[in-house]
C-alpha cells in the first residue's frame, strides 16, 4: 500500500490508508486521544490510544471514517473525516521544541536559529510554495517569449555598481580577490554582444549593505533580464504583461488598480507624492489591492557629495536619446535624463532597468563625467569598452527584486518571511553559525593574516 497525502483522505472514506507526518497537536480523551497529523498537504484528525509527543514523526495505518454527527470541523478541508488508527509507528521521536509552532510572538532570533522548525509552520511553508510557483510562472512565461536562462558566475570581479562588494580571496592568485556579483549586469550585456538577444536568469545577487525590513542582508534573488534591439517601451511592456499575468494566474484574489500601469516622471513623483516610489493605492487598507506604476525620466547624475558627479541608478544606462549629444559632449550634466525605468508596487520599488549604452564613446563619457581617469576606466570597464568595439547590438533590460516583490504580493512587511534562509540584520546566519573564523592553515594557504580585535 502506498502513502496517502492527508489532503486526499476525504476521497477515501471506508478505505485503509497509510499516512506519514508530524504530530501537530494532541488532545487526550481518557481511554483514547485525538491527534492532529500534519504533512505538507494538510492536517487530519487521528483517533489512537498511543501516547505521542508533539512534533514526532509517525506513520499511521488506519481506516478513513466519516466523523460522528456534530463533530465536523468546517475550518479544515479534511474536517468531515478522521482516521481510526490500527497501527502507529514512531519514525522519529521529537524533544520539546524550543518554541511552539502555533505561537506568533516568538523572537526572530530564535526562529532564525531554528529556521528548519520555523519553516514547519504552514504559513511559512506556504510562502515557500508561493515562491516556487511564482518562479515557475516567470520561467514558463519567459520560455514562451523565447528567452533563455543563462547562469553567470558567482566568483567574479568588483564592479562599479554602487554597493559594497563581498570579496573572496584567491588561493591560486595570492593577494587577489574575486567579488560576488552585485548583479549580473555586465555579463548580461556581454551576452547581448554574444548574440543571445533574449536572456534571463533567476540570479543570486550579493551586496554588503545594511538590511532593512524590505532589504535582506547579504544576498537576494533577482529576476534579471536583458533584450537586444528594443526600446524602453518594449522592455516595460513585456514586464508589465508578465506582472499582470503572474498576479492574475497565481493570485486571482488580488486586484490590480490600474492597467496599463501609470507612468510618472521622477519630477512629477517628487512634486506630487514627495517620494520617488509613490504608493498609489486608493484604499491602503485593502490587502488585495495592487497599485503599480512606472517611474521614468530620472536624472542620470547627481552630486556625489564632493565636487563631482555620480550616477543615480546604473552607470551602464544610456541617456534618453535626446540627451546623447549632451552626454558625449559632457555638457548640461545636471539636466541629462537616463532611460531608467523603475517599477513601483504599493510604495515599494520592486524593479528597475534601462536601455544601455552600446558604444564605447558613450560608456566612457559616463565614467569621465564621474571623474574617472583613463587608467581607472580601463581597469574597471575596459573589457566592456572593448566588447562594444566588436559589434554590440542596442540593448536594454531590467531586474526585479524578487523577494521584495513577493513580500509585497503576499501582504507582508518583513522580507525575511519570504526568503528560505535569511541572515540577521547584522549579517549572521544563526542556524549555521556564519560568518565564522577559519583555520590558520587556510589563512596561510590564502596568503592572508587577520588582525585580532
Ligand atoms: N543591474 C541592475 C540592478 O541590479 C538592474 C538593471 O538595470 O537591469 O539594479
């Protein structure tokens, strides 16, 4: 006999089944007790005489029966039936857990230390399932649109993308370091030079910056994509369609406030809403209302706090076509607008992208405006400048902060709830105990020495 998923038990009234799962709760009734048995698909009531510890893993062999009159539980999909156990086998006995799974006010530190237990909660498991389904939807959608998913390296080179890099010491090239990618930005552009035309990747990105309730520490997931021979409108249209389709299919209860998504200029956003990521919801109390907008026409450069300029979004962006001349001549810098588009959902920036510079002259001009010397430009983007001399198609793309998007969609306010194994805000993995010291032998191999505090 094969194992039955708990959710399928109501279809098996009168039959003998084998169920596997965890003891969710126990209620003693003198001679026998009721236990709630939980597996990935649901919860069911078992009638047994065994004394079982909560959270132990068991196998139940028994008959599915209709519950006696008046004892149905309408809240459970299996609430009209129960299983009368003939045989219960304890497969793995549980100690008392460090916290109760059905309590809400448990410290996040404790939950993170025992993340594998925290993920036993049906609500957390549900987040993982929704995460999987959304990723699958995106992959299927982009596959139909003839995109190909290509993995890019995790061990790569520091990039001038604005955040702090995580670095990895090289053993073979002592004294040199890899950097983990802040995003696959340069690789995806180089793939356009390769002729891929339509690339995407569910890409891990690494940034050593402070976490917030809507920003994970250390690493996060992007839907990263890039297309050749497109305008800003083409990229926005594709992404808008994907967002709408995904929500309509996977989250049919959600209502999208306005389709097509309104497009707002940066200037208008700042004047009207005093923020560059306006929350346009007409009813902020409605948990199912999804108000998207695009924010466009951003300034390319801003004051770097000293006497120079820095980029506002992405140094690889092209200006809007009408500003290309100014960029190349490095004049009216303050007024140059970038082709950048951000997509905002309920006040959260959930994605952003741009059309890129695909000529060495234009890319170089961006770095010159930012005060880079010839040698520094060569060192940081020389390979891009060279690539653009061998036939680089016009191209553009976008990346979604997938975790933040999912958090907003699921109505949460803490991004760690939708990420399987997050770190604390001070960058620790409490379950694995990382970061951790390494052996002196490893340091020697790497040619490193560490200053003790
Ligand atoms: N690479 C950019 C980022 O990570 C997104 C993009 O412009 O495609 O924000």
